[in-house]
């Protein structure tokens, strides 16, 4: 089990990014959360085994159809044992 902190920039707000991320995370058995940030980015904390996390990060580089991902920053963090994947309100 690994924990990734992911920051995605580009045209990633107002395009269904958070809702689509939740659907993809659920399909890939990824737990954690996604939220919009005030600077226009999307922040994700994701936990899963290596293979699922790698696929999830690959999807983050694409995003939903209406998005335009410019950069994906990934850093490893401490596992928090999330039980599901949630869409959180903007911080």
C-alpha cells in the first residue's frame, strides 16, 4: 500500500474533474479524496497498491474529456488508511 499526494494543474476546474476522478478511483480500488484548490489546481490524496496507483496517476495525466492537464506533480506520503474515495468541497 502506498500513499500519493497529487497536484494537477491546467484547465482542471469546472470540467467534471473531481466527479470523474471519483469514478476512476472507485474502478481502480483507489481510496482517498479529491478537491479543488483556490489557485485553480486539483489536489488528490490517493492510496492503493503499486499497480493501481500507477494506473491512476497515468489517468491523472489525461483527465476527463473537457479538461486540459498541463502538469501532474506526485509525491509519496504517509499511508492514512482511507476507507473510500470522496469528493471534498474546495478548501
